[in-house]
């Protein structure tokens, strides 16, 4: 396969971790006979510093024309006092909107050997390997009317979903479930919200297209509780924008360091793959960032973006292999274990691929 991949390294530790993922993808290409053409483009603070907008037109056009996009991180405290449209984050929101990425896919998995690094008891955390699919472009965050009364006496937001919006994100959830444990949990608040009742009806209808997947429904409050009590019982969760925002962070947090978590944002066209963490200015340029979140995002790029499931599995196996060998970056190193730097950790994963 030949694939054109746009890289958006961005700010802070973004360039370091994207370089790690490119090294891994390049090695995958060599081993499996694929040609990955990488083109690097500006976004966020990097673009602003060059006198451009946070999402230059050239970046937007290249992303839309690509086969997949790999993003590092966006965010730079030196722009904190600028208005929202002139801050690095405008680039991130802009590219998600421009590429019409309606489904945010956030796996939360405990890598073998890292059960101790999460906040839950290791025996509860063991075996956790779930995915939260969050609707990303609708719901409460975009519904109109919205606003605050000028005198500050009241404020309103609107939760709205249309049938097609629910159908398309439900299909993403069903397809992911089909490729793994074949269980999909749809999370809503159907005992209180009309929007959730429509959500439940439509997801149940879409289920008829996926007869090999078992669908269940859960109220969001119960789902949040069960995630903390028994995370290993979940397979794939699909939910709306608001509930997904909260549940995906909860699921990520129980798995340990932010540096471990990958994500994919999918639409009808190319997908955008990025680690969950931000630009981590406190550790930028020190060769201590954990590259696993970005390398695992590259694995999602291979499977969900390019349909290369075998290659993605090989990348995840290489990460597991390196963790099993005892290497740890600073954020996940227990007391007494000397941390391995970003570069050396990446080199170990590249070597493990072979
Ligand atoms: P952050 O995720 O950058 O960092 C939070 C903490 O986690 C820091 O202590 C950091 O050192 C640590 N951390 C993050 N990634 C790590 C990694 N790979 N390895 C080891 N440790 C890691 O969040 P923040 O500090 O709240 O935000 C910093 C900047 O990033 C802000 O400008 C924010 O707007 C931006 N941000 C961007 C994104 C994104 O690009 N998707 C997401 C969140 C925050």
C-alpha cells in the first residue's frame, strides 16, 4: 500500500512524540512492504509564531487531501492572553471541524505490567481494555439556542441530536465492537431526556444491521459508577458528546498516565489520530515524554485509518514487549527503576517490531 500521511507535530512535546511514531511507522512500512509518504505541516502555536493563523489554509487542504493525519499536541502558554481565535487551540478545533470528524474513539487499556500505575486496585484494573466512542460534532456542545442573558440572570444550552447524527456514530461503535468483543453499550439518560429516548430508539434500530453484536443500554450515572467499580467488564461504549467527554476522561484516568492514551477522530474522509495528552510544556525538549500514546495512535491510524489491522497489532505487540522487558519512561517508572528517555524507549519499540 502507498499512503499519504500528514504530520501535525504542533507544540511542546508534540514534535518529539510524533517523531517516535514516524520511526515506528517507517519500520512497519519496511517490514510489511508499504510506502508511507509523510508531509509535515504547521498547526497551533508553531503556526502562530510564523505569523500564520493557528490552522493555515495549506495545512487544512493537505489534511483533507491525505489518507490519514497524525497530530502531536497543540497548546503554548505564551499565547494564553490572546483571544480564543488567536490561540493555538483554535487550530485543533478548526481541523476537527474542517475534516468533519464526528466520532471520537478513545481506547482505555491497561498495558500488561502497568496495573500498579493506575489509581484502582490492580486486581480491579487487570484486563481492562475498552473503547469509548464519543459523538464529537453535535449534542449539547453545539445545539442552539445557546447564550447567557445580558444581565446574567439566566443561561441556556440546547441538547439536540438528529437521527442521521445518531445513526452514523452508532455505526462506528457497532463496527468497532464487531472487530473485537462484539458487545456494544449505548449510554444515555433516557429516563429524563427526550434526546436520549431518540438516541436509544435509533441505536436499537441500527443494531439490526449488526446481528453479531450484542447491544445493551445503560444510564450515564450507572455507567460512570460501573466504570470505576469494574472497568474490565466493558467492551465498546457509544454515547453522545457530553456524556462521552466525561466518560472517556474517566476511562483514561483509571488506566494511569496521560502519556499512555491514544485516540482517533473519524468522519467520512481521512481520520485524525492523536494522543490524548496535551503539549506538556513542563517537560518539553527534555527527552522524558512518554511516546506510547502517540505510537498507539499510530497503531490506530494503521487499523482504523488505513485498514492495516495486522500491522497495528504488531505495533501494539511491540509496545507490550518493551514494557514486559521492564523499560519505563519517567511518568510510569516505579520507585527504584531508572527511567528510559523518549528516544531510547522509541528505539526499543522499533527494534521489537523486527
Ligand atoms: P497536558 O496533557 O499537556 O499535561 C498534563 C500533565 O501530564 C503534565 O504534568 C505533563 O507533563 C504530563 N504529560 C502529558 N503528556 C505526557 C507524556 N506523553 N509523557 C509524560 N507526561 C505527560 O495538559 P495541560 O498541562 O493541561 O495542558 C498543556 C497545554 O496543552 C495547554 O496549552 C492545553 O491547552 C494543551 N492541550 C492540548 C491538547 C491536544 O492537543 N489535544 C489536549 C490537552 C491540552
